[in-house]
C-alpha cells in the first residue's frame, strides 16, 4: 500500500437485532494473573522498559502474567514472540502509558511500534503510537510525504484490546491475522489505517480520520476465508473527505453496523483496489446514522446483507468467539 497523500459528542446507536452486550471489564487484571511485573520508566518497578518485562517471561508460558505499565512515555519498539502467550499489558486507567517509536517507515513488518505474534493476549489502557509520519516536516513545495508506519501489527490469534489507542497516519493498525476483539478503543490515521487479513470485531470504538484517505483496507483473499472487519456501534469522526474502505484483496469484507458517521464520508463510500470484480467484495452498512451515513450515492455494488447475515457477522459469538476464548480471558 505505497500511497503518498498531502495532508463531540460520541453517539452510539443501539442496534437492537444484534448481540450488543459488552464483555465485562475489570480495572485490576492483576487479580487473575499468576504473576505481576511492574514497568516504570523512572526505575520504581521491576523494569524500566516494556520489552525487558516481556523478555523476562519464560517461553511457552501457560499462565496469565500481567505486565503493569506505570504512566509514562516509553520510547521503544515492543515485540511479543509466538512462544510467549498469556500476557496481559495493563496501563493505569486514569493515565494511559504511551508506547511510541518512529525512526523508520515504509516496511509494515519492520516499522510497527508494537508487534504481537503470540496467541491469547489482552491489552488494556495502553496508547500505541508510531510517530514517524506525525513528526515528518513538510517537503517544501511537494506537500507531506506519508509512508507506512503502523502503531501496532497483530499476528496472533485470540487477542483483545480494551480502551486502547492506536495513533499513526498510514497503516495505523495492521490487523494482520487471527481473531481479535477491540472494545472502546480509539484508532486514528489517514491512509488505510485499519487494514489486514484479520477476523475482528470493533465495538464502541472511535475511528478518527486525519484527512482525505481510506479508513479500511481489508484483505480477505478467497471465498472460504473467514476474515473480515465488523464495526459495531462505533463513531467515525475527524476530517475528510474519506472513504469507508477499499478492497485490499478481491474478497474484502467490511461491515459497519449501528455506527454514527460525521460528515466526512465520500458519498460513494467505497472503492475497489484496482479491481473490476465488484461482485466478490462484501462492503455493507446497516442501521448507521449521521450525515456521513447517507446511502443515496453509495456505489451500486455495496452489498445488502440479509438479517441472518448481519446477525452472524455482528454477533461476537458466531463471528469470532465460536470456541469461547473471550470468556476465558481476564477482562
């Protein structure tokens, strides 16, 4: 996705036909962890960096371990390898810690600030930020050069995020692989800033556009792949005009349900990605509201899903939680 572009009141609409029950959330995840590690940038904990805390956890751990991050700005790249499952990253609910980095861009594998490869992961009250594009000075006479710089890249299965923020400009949240649940999160960017091949539900999230671009770029590659992005009772804000999404792969699947849209959405709503196979793409909106949700001029190939299809995709249990993994995670 090599693209270069020049650069409130929250309203949630209850979508009655759907399973809109939020999962219960605890403020103290340490109660359910077998061990708690404290990270404090001033040395008042077990470690001064988040990566040091992760490195201290034994490989093939099979019990929940909580890494409590005290308020601060942690300038580092953080990676959780595949052999370190059952990790909780917990910030202070009153003062979210920030994990940020921004020295490189242009490579979605190397440049993310946070990379998750392990399964069974929970994050709560953390700000993930890539500062590369956000600090880039304008090129005189040529506008601002924007490049790929994800704040987070999620490759693991069974990952959940509660009240987290993801901040960048291009490719902010690489929802790459696996089943994921985002609740009450804030996601900000400009170009394809929620993208990937993941199978995910975003519930009651704030999606903030920084200008003219694309919100989603979903990458479902075949008719039998279960992946897709579902935005349920969310709020789209910011500046535009922006598209709801474009098809990163031929069978891209995105649903906005019960979502409020400010007046920043392009009338056509969606765009293919150099593809004329519109019938393969599943882009849909159901029971959305706000000035940006006017369907009068949407692309003619936007899908009209049946009530059964909408219920399947928007119901957490049927779409991402068939084996009950969310209930088994600490909240």
